[in-house]
C-alpha cells in the first residue's frame, strides 16, 4: 500500500503528536512531578479525548482515533500519578 499525500501528512502528524505525548509521559515518570496538573483539567481532557476517540472511530478516521486514544492514555497515566502524589502528601505528617 502506497501512502497518498494526505495519508503521509496524517501519518506524520500522528507520529509527531504521539512522540510529544510520550515525552510528556516520560517527563512525568522520571521527575515524578505532576504539580502543574490539576484534577479538573485532566478530567476535562480525558472526557474530551474519550469523546473524540469514539467520534473518530465511528466516522472511520483511524489516524485521528489513534492519536486521540494516545492522548487519552497519556492523560489517564498522568491522572494516576496525580492521585498517587496526592495520597503521598496526605499521608505525610
């Protein structure tokens, strides 16, 4: 299968965007610093990513669905780290 012009652009955009998401996730993992994130912003982002993923799957926009799903996974990971961080702070004397 040969990539058409629009497929190449979409593939490149998804690869670059996914790379950016991975950089953020690795940064959160290595530094264990989620102080710049908040529950409301993550929950809004998770909801938006979930809705976009479902919409794009139904529409047949597979490239966009993959990118939205990657964003959703990244946001869920950051939310998990935020919850752990919050629990550590509340248990500390």
